[in-house]
C-alpha cells in the first residue's frame, strides 16, 4: 500500500476545508470560488533524446489550470477589503503548486484611488502584458512570459513577487501599475529588492502599453550584484471580431562576477484572433527570440509559429485544437514549451483539448 505524504494530506485537507466553508464565508462577505480545468492530448516531436514522437496528456493547453478563492467586504464610503488565494493545478496528475498558493496569496484595499494588495501576486508587468499576447500566456505555445526551455536562459519577465506591495489604478483611458518586492535582507548582504512599473493607454479600439522591471541579485563580497532588467512595449487593435496584438521585450542580466558576460536577448511577437462565427475563433501567432549575448555561431535565435482553432460549446466550455512549430539556428536546441526542453533543432506538436471555467 502506498502511503500518502504529509504535505499531500495537509494540502488536501486545506482545500477540502476551504471548499466546505466557502458558503459560510459568503454569508459575511462576497466570496467567489473559481477555476480553470484545461487538458490537451496529442503528439510532440523531439521531447526525448531518441528524437521520436511522444504522445501525452498534458495540463494547461490554453491557460494554466487553477483553483482560486477571492472576495471582497464592503467597508463603506466606497472602500472595500479584498483578498485572493490561487493555486496552479496539474490536471494530468492531480498535482498542485508547491508552495500551495504560489500564484496568488494577498489581501488589500480597493477604492476610488485604485487597488493596493500585500503578499504574493503577479507583477504589474505580467498583468499589463497579458492582453497583448495572442496566445494568452499558453504554457506550451507562448514565449511572452519566458522563452523556450531549451536555451541557456529563458530571457523572460518575472511573473510574480514575494513580499509584494502592488498598486493598480485606472484614470479614464490610462491605467497604471506599480509593484515592489521587498528583498528583506540586511544592509550587509544588500537588499535584493524587485520592482516593476506598467502603463497602458486605451483609446477606442487601439491600446498601447509600456513596462519596466528590475530585479536585484544578492550582493557579492566585492560590493556589486547581479541586476536583471526587462523592458516591454505592445500595441493592440481590438475591433470586436478581430484582434491584432504585437509586442517586444528587451531582457538583460548584468553579471556581477568579473569577466562574466551579460545575458541579453530581445523577443518580438505578432498575432491575430478572429471570430469566424459565434462559437468559432481562430488564432495565429509568431514569436522570435533574438539572442544577443553569445557568439553568432552559437546563437539559437529561435522562432515559433502557432495556430489554434477554438469552438465554444458554451460560455464556460471550449474545445480546441492547436499546432505549433519551432526551429533554431546553428544546431542549437529548441522547444515549443517554456517548461519542457527539446532535443533537436526543431519541434512540432498538434494537440486537441478541452477547457472548462467555473
């Protein structure tokens, strides 16, 4: 008989308790239990060293599967207390994030001034760039959060901060986001703080965005430290049935160690979503990573092409099929996924999936 680990028992008991008590909580404040269940199946090439074709059932084809709890309490005078707890789910194995509420764990206040939360959350960069990704951060088919898993670096944004203070405000067509992650270190070791700022402007069907983040590494004995910066810009035209999205990122890791080269790359993407009919939407996207920190002969400079067809069975349930092709230069490895490495200079995948939101 296989014993269940202590952590698994504790997580299961916690989730069950929260689900059981959610109706009781709702009597005192507005509480929502929500989630996404997303599973896909199909073949992918070059997932293993034998460079064959692998069939698999995977979680999170269009969006990360998740379970969350969020709520608000009216404090009067237009002020509300707000909170959110959210975990990622591996639907193919029944696994959860570790730590449990890795995606969101925060509480704060919301009013006419905007929204301020403390705890763990996505950064302002992550929040503001999401609408500009045609694939919506799909784990297997988008390189916007981070690049593919086969390179020497993912050259990506920081998706979330611990020890976070985050502000979000909207003023007409202008939206502003500020995030600060406290390093919580002494003056001797140096404060490995993290910060992000994002600005979005929308005028009718057209919107533009610009973001910046900086992450400080631990200070070395020499008094210097690694420093990672990432700039983003994006533009979108949304006319209802047709949505055009584009963006770019400049990523740089400035190395603290002497004679260690910087890590640098730029990402460019372009995509379209078009609603063919009430239930049918087609999506196409291309992502290109321009690696800039290594000799030309070893630059992968990967590119990925993606196409998706989605059929809405209802407002909450979608069927979809998605295919992708990625290739690299100079005999370097490439993968479609941000998490699963590839073992050749190309990778192909064609999968079908189902997603339900609740």
